[in-house]
C-alpha cells in the first residue's frame, strides 16, 4: 500500500466539518490511522509526503511511478512499454478524441441539445456522448450546460 500525504490542505480558508477540525484534519487522521492498523497487522506500506498538490508535485509522482513500473517490469523480464493494454488504450483514446470532435461540431447556440439528441445525429452511444459533453463543458468556457429535470435532460450549447 502506498499513501500520498499532502501537508497543505488548501490555499483558501479551510472549512470546519466539526468544531476545530477540517476535512484535511480528518484525512490526515485517516491516513495515520490506516497506516498504523496496517503496521499492527504486519502489512507494510510506504508514505510519500508532498508539501501541496500542484502541477510540479503531481508530475513528479507520475514520473516516479512510471519509472518504478519500468524498473519492476525489467526485473520480471517484461517490456512495460510494449503491452497490449497500452495499445488498446491508445486506440480507445483516439476514438474518444474523434467522438469529442464530432460532438463539439454538433453544438449550437441557443436552447442546446441533449446528449441523446447529439448521439442520434452522429450514430454514437449516448453515454459516451454525455461524458464527452461533460468533459467539454468542464474545460471550455464557451460550452454551457443547462440543467434539466433529470441528468439525461441536461442541454449543452455554445455561448454566443
């Protein structure tokens, strides 16, 4: 088990979930408590501590684990960089990016369209289209989401 411990909870004022205790305090307590319970049960763990969550620290963690996987794979005589799952992931990502482009092209200004409407117009899976729309709306300020009675009724449009 590997724990990633973050020293700084947040940059803005912490919200107390109980008088005098923040969610960060609880997470810290859970980490320490779980670590102790594992140790008492004879299970080993590693704790990697970082000062805060930021691009540099996340990048360093990703690089560290990439190298650890590559090193371990060489020890057990596996080429970690030539695995069928990796290739399948690349192909799936390419398909998703193509779908995302098609979905974005179907967005219009005005009342908007549901994921189902867009899916029908491009002959795609409505769930895949919905997730592509949610991703686009979360990352592109020109894409607007209008809530419906149900999640499936959400409408997506381009802002003028």
